[in-house]
C-alpha cells in the first residue's frame, strides 16, 4: 500500500497535476522529502510563498488543469493567502497542500510555533478562499477525502485546501481514486440547449462573449467551432483577453465598454442575443458598459449553472452545454456571416527613432516582434502593463484582470515556463517588480529564460491617474537592469524606441538566461487603453 504522501502525490498526478511549487518548513519537511525522493511530481521551490501561489495559479491557467502549491503551516500558508484569494476570484484551480501539527503536538497543551489564534485558524482562513477542504488526519478516510476535493477543484475550477498533519506522511493508505465527474441531468441539458438555439434563431445580431471558464474547461476550440458554424462573432472580456487566439476568423477583439474599440462595444451592446460563456460579471469586465444587460435575451453560463433569460439551470457544466449546442446545430448551414464592422488594428510598424518611450510603443514593438518571430505566451502584472497588453495582438495571456492584485506577473511567468516548457514574455511595472520580481533569481537553477519587460515609470502610475495630487505615487528609480546580472540574468535599460527594438531582438536571440529589458517611461505617460479606461470610469462616476 502507498503511504499518504505518495498516495497524495500520485492522486494529484492522476487528476492532472504535472508539477508542484512550494517552500518547505518543518511542518512539511517529511512530505518534501518524499516529493524529492519519489519525483512523482517535479518540484519547483521559490523564494516567497506569494510567488508559490502565483506560479501554481498560472500553471493551472495555461494547462487548463490543476496547479499545486505546497506550503508549511502558519507562516507559509498565511503568506500564500492573497494568491489563493486571487485564484478563487479568477476561477483558477490551485490545490493548496499545507502542513500542520500532528496529533501529539495538538494535545501538548503548548502554543505551537507558526500558530495564530488557534491551531485551526489556518483551516478557518482557507475555508473562506477555497471551494472544498480536507484534513488528512484519518488513514481510512484520507484517500476518499483527497479524491473529493480534487474533483471539486476540477468541477468548479476553484482552489481547494488539503491539510497534511506532519505525523500522517508515512501512514499507509489505499490509493486515491479518481471520482467520475458529475454530469448534467440529460433532460435539463436538452431543454437548456433547445431554449438557447431558439433564442439564437430569433436573433439578427447575436454575439458570444468569452471569459476565463472557456479556458479553464478547455472549450476554446469548441466555442470557436460553434461561432464559425452559426456565423456569430466572438469577443473576450478584459479578464478573458488572450482567449481564442487560435481562432482569429471569429474573434473580433476585447470588450472594454467605453474604454474599448467602439466597433466592438457596439457589437456587444447592440446584440439582440448575448451568450456569456464563462464570464465573470465583475467591475473590471463591465464597469464601463454603456448599457445594462437585457436579461430577456442574455445567456450566462458559469460555475456549473446556466442562466437563460430570467431562469437558471443548476448543475449544468459549461463544457456539456457547448457540446449540446454543437450537437443541435450539426449540419446547420452557417447563415451568411454578417458584415462586421472593421476591427481596430493593433499598432504595428514602430518607428525606431530616438523618441522617448510610451507604453503603446512597447505594444507596437511587440506586435512587430511577434510578426517576425511568432507570438510568445504572456503573463502580465496589474498596472499599465496590463492595459498595454490590450494593444498587443492576441496571444495567450495570464493576468489578474479581475482580482487586480500586484505581484502576479513574474512568478506567473516562472510558473508558465516551468509548467509548459515554453518561453514566456512577462510584462510588469516597477512597483509590482519591487514586490515579486526578485523571484527571477530562481530561473538559473531551473534553466528558465523568460523575457521580462519592466515598465519603469518610477511611479505607481495607475494610482496617479486617479489621484494625481499624491506625492506618494513618486517612486525612486531602482535600476532593475543593473540588478539583473546579480540574479543570474541579463539586464538592459532602454529609453528610446530604437533602443527598445534592438534590445528585444537581442533578448529573443539570447537563450538560457532571463533577459530583463527595463523600459524607461516618463512619469505621467500612459497607454491609450489606460487613458480611455480612466476617462470612461470618471464619466461613469459622473453619471452616477
Ligand atoms: C498587492 C497590491 N497592493 C496594492 C495595490 C494597489 C495598486 C494598484 S496599481 C498600483 C501601482 C502599480 O505600480 P506599477 O509601477 O507596478 O505599475 P504602473 O501603475 O503602471 O506604474 C498599486 C499600488 C494592488 N493592486 N495590489
Ligand atoms: Mg510604475
């Protein structure tokens, strides 16, 4: 029989995990020993637990599967809370494996190191930011408990919490089963699909809007096929940017309300049938909408339920809904595709001169670079770098577009590189780099070589656009490029458009070490998209 440690690792692997990220501590040292000795899952240790959570989150997003974060009790687990909260908000299935005291320690009558208010405070905190939890304190129930929470993680695409008391690691248990997914009730699925097909049949200008769950459940191609077959244009939300990059024929851009491409805004807001697939109804996706949803002809499929008009079908997985819609439209001759409004082209053809850099120049230079060398998977932090990403031609992107927590960008890029073996492009501001950019020092020992563009405006610029009078938005210049060699990478500071274009070419050619390009941007200069977002928010607030 396996031990609990090996059964847990094999169970994670059987449920789709392909690596784990973590930082050991005495409450998980025995478990980490098994991780290293068995190599059932490759382990990537990082320097600070927020990065462990962000890396596991990004690995989950890029693989449309589970990511794994292993942390010690208390000090380690509480450090990863913000990253897990962001994963919950953005529906990323991170499995948190947290160490905990053993039975004898619990009964010692002593307050334990790393303990907060009570020994169970850690469990109480994670119950708030995970969809399911298991405490592995009984060898008879542990395998079933693990199977239950791993199924929850995959079905809900939300984080789960596994508490591993350190005296249980070597206990013999049965293997962890893989429980069958819970399917939709067939009649409900048929009724829901028929109702949506009828809605589409009455519509003259339907639109499909896609967001994170379309990636999480691996149905991008199926949605593209449905859209192509029915001649329906697709747009992404801000949070869903980077989806359907393989389907440029149906993808019409990203909906940003009054801050976005007017043609895309009209397409969505004038639609007479709106299919919201996997869409998070949040402020960053819809705060700038100029019209409210008309629920009489709106469908929302998210979190295993489907709302059609004013009623809801519960327990109806989105992947089954799209499958049923495809089955019902098999052989439909796609209606003549409507003449769609011209789509705002992404900026290309950077004039490589000695003019100072603006964020939109970075987008232009990257569009040119992707045209020459092919697109790169991207991660972005929050800040103007993420708004600039909206001006970069559609490529895969993982970014905290809804939760909007800083610190995600660099660790997420490390997670993507470790999980997929690809070379990501990381976009990060100077403020966010100060938080977690130093994790690049871990690239050397894993042979990872991301390209990192630091938008250095020596500011918290996103705060300045809302509160320009505050001096605290002025940061000092940390000269990140000069620090790069000490972290095992290559650093280059650029201030003009020609310097940027040349540095990007050198970075693409340089392999085996990370390449950091520190793009110096004058304070107060923002991307076009952020400027539109801010003016849209301000006029939306004036209207209230
Ligand atoms: C963990 C966390 N703490 C604070 C904040 C609040 C914030 C949102 S944007 C921002 C400034 C970001 O500065 P940066 O230089 O990275 O980018 P840019 O604006 O383009 O100059 C702050 C402090 C958030 N979102 N998350
Ligand atoms: Mg900044």
